C-alpha cells in the first residue's frame, strides 16, 4: 500500500526535499555564472499522477517506468554558459515506477537542438547529466530540432522523429473536494507546478528499446524551476506561497 502523499501540508516538503542529484539547480551561484537557470519545465510520466487510490495502487511498480523531462530556459546560465532561449530534454527508463520517490532510472537519453556552439551543447548535456542518476555517454545524446511550448494551460513538445506530445488543463475539480488525489511530486526541483492532462503522446526511442504511446490521462507535471519562491500547487485548495 502506498503511503499517503496527498496532504497539502506535505506538498511543500516534496518540492524542497528532493535528492541533490535530481535538482540540477545550484544552491548558490557557481563561479563565472551570471545567474541561476530559470524557466519552464514539463515532466511526462507513464503512470497517473492525480487519481484515485485504486488506480495508483494498480500501477505502482507495474507501470510508470518511463519519464520524460524537458526544460525551456528563459534566463540564467550553467557552468558559465548562458542558457536563455535554449531547451533540452531527458528521457529515462527504469524497472520500477519512477514517480515514486527513491526509485531510480537505469538508462537515459538526452536531446539537444542543432545549431548550438560547442559550449552551449556541452552545458545542456551537463545539465541533463546533473538531473539523472544514470551515467550516459555521448552515444546517448541525440541532436534534433526541439519544438517547445510549455505553459500550464497548454503544452506542445516534440523532438525530431522520436518524441511528440500535447497536453493541457484537465477538467475542473468538483465543488467541495476532489474524488481524486495528488500522489506524487515532480522528480526534479520545481518552484511551482500543476498536473495537466495528456492529449496524445508518441515516444519511440531505439536506444532504450522503448515504444511509449498514451493519451487522455493526468500524467503531466508542468511548471517553473529556478524562481525565488516555491508555490504549493492549488489542487482543489487555494494557492499558498512560501519563501525558499
């Protein structure tokens, strides 16, 4: 039986106590950097994130062993390289449900756009490596056009011929209380997030022997990273904000 992770008072803890390897966000400004990387992110899981306990318990360590992370930077730098306007994606595969805290991936592939300088490409790949427990070499780095529109109300993302998915705001919660519950927090450091409903996804990655297609489920975290405040998600409750 899964532990109850749905209490609103625990959401802030989930946001701020992720393992160090998962954050990718410097706690202080590294030498040579002009600012902490900030921007929008999306995290697509192969399991439900916001659902009833019967659904969650039927999926845990049975499904959910794939997760796709994507970041779109609007300011900041990493290892001295400005990242504004760039995007990078990371696809992870594991043996257990990767939405569960403490479960780690066993293989990964990173995706970077073409037309980058050597330093930009190196910084984006380093960012992806800093956000996974899986060591991967350059044979697991693909260069392909990255198209990203990431906002809570609408998500559209694609990488070359390998990845495409859409998502958006799910139906509103019923008056009073939700019949469903939030069971997980994003694996990566987030300063705010919501759960969106997947439209359609198609992910085919031969390097991971992976064919992953899905639709219509609440499997998307969408939000912000690197901002100076942490915002607890308004899951049928008013938004609360606390300083980092």
